[in-house]
């Protein structure tokens, strides 16, 4: 889709352009396979280690996983993590025998200063419905969130809804959910909860994190 050898300024400008291509509505059929995506780093950050875990849906049975390692070629800069992580993620996705119907990414989607976080970027490149499932807030404000599992409130920035703050486990810090590509916010919340069992993180993310961390 584009060259990865970019300066930070070029990367920001590209995000502005590609954000216009994000599809913010459901464009998929009933999913049978969901995948979690996560990235870790080795060799003091010199090597990017990406992991993809594929689960059957709705049983959440782990079917396969793939790990890819590539030299890290982009600096760590908030708001530009997709340029650092996606090349290795794409290699990991190539290692799957079955293509996922939905990607749950450890990171932001629309809840991003330029409305183009990692989940948007990856979903656009792969043309796969994708969800940003972040453990921390990058931007936006929200009202008080009830303590029980399943509660959520909108995450807003500059008067617009950019995501949701979701309680995936009662009395535990929330997740920050935002659409990536080809999915509505309502469906993003639904499938995140459908992939969550007794833990805070969805099973997709838990498995991907385990493989990405070694």
C-alpha cells in the first residue's frame, strides 16, 4: 500500500490521508475465526517480534498461531506505532493457514490524534475488519464508568465519538475500544466482550501477548 521507509513527518501526513479511507460501519458476515495481534521487542528493541493467535469463534478455541521477527526500522514515537510494528505483523499473518474474519489489535484504532491508529492501519492494509483494544487511553475524555462487567461509556474528542471505555471485568481498570476498519463501534464492543471470559483482556489478546512475549 505504501513505502515503510518514511520520516516521522511523512508518516503523520500519510496517516492524515489514509484516515479518509477508514470504513466506520459493519462490512462483514458472521465471523468464524478471530485473531489477536500483539508485538514485543527483543535484543534491546532491535528486533520486532509480532505474534498472531487465531481462535475459533464463538468457542474461543485456540487453533493456530504465528510468530515473525524483523529488524526494527522505525523509532518509538507515540501516535506512530503502526509504522514500527505492522511490517512484522504482516509477516506473522502470512504464517497462518486460516485467514481471520476479525482482527483484535493491542492498540488504538480511531481513538488516535489523526484518527488512524494501528488497528485502522492494519485493517486497511489487510482489508480485514479490525478492532483497537487498548489498555490505556491515548486521547479523549469520558464520563464516569460503572463498575460492572459490560458497562461502557463513549470516548470523545473535539465533540466527536472516537471510541468506548469498556469494563471487561467488574471492578477492574477498563479497556479502550475503537474501530479499526469495516466495523461499527457497537460491533467492536460486542465482539470484544464476546471474546472475553474471566480475565480483563479478550482471549485473542491474551494468547497473542503470550506468544509475543516469549
